[in-house]
C-alpha cells in the first residue's frame, strides 16, 4: 500500500514537471529541457557547418538537401 502511494506521488510529480515544461518526455525517457535545447543547438551548428562545406566544395546536391 505504501509503495503504491509512493509511485502515485512520483508519477504525479513527473507529470507536473512535464506539464510545466521542466522535463520533456522523448520516447518514454524523461529529459531535462536544457538538454533537449542543447542537442538542438548542436544539431543546428552541425547543419550550418555542412552547408558551409557544401558551398565551399560546390556540392549543390548536398546544399539543396540541407536547405530544404
């Protein structure tokens, strides 16, 4: 019984954190919102680097794929 109450409180706290935007649920995994934002920033930097490389090498096909 006590264990059920503990899990109910834990679940309620997680749902509240998700609702308030403090945590993000990705495929059943809880992540800190800051972690998700950092990964998005890294992905964008990598994309920009690939765009720059495509422009420098004249790779039009890669450039078009990255900018669509």
